[in-house]
C-alpha cells in the first residue's frame, strides 16, 4: 500500500535541488559525528567522560 502510494505521488516527493544539497550536507556532518563518537565509546556501552562536553562544544561552534 505505501509503495503504491509513493509511486502514485512520486512527483510530489521531489525536493528542491538546493534543499537536497543542504540535506545531504547536514547528513554527512551528522554521520561524521556519529562515526567519531562510535570510536570513543567503550565496548561495554558506557559513555566516556567528557564526551558530553565535546558534543556541547561542537554544537556551540556550529551556531
């Protein structure tokens, strides 16, 4: 049902090309942060000390 609906309205789901570029750029930034974070997490799943500080510094520098 969902596939048929999306095929029927596929023209409605097109994005503005500039918006598409911005979305992909933002996703690439997020992926880089996630990949960087995943290398810092210990195997037992506990967060390392200071990661929240690092994330807040990154967020502040982007604004």
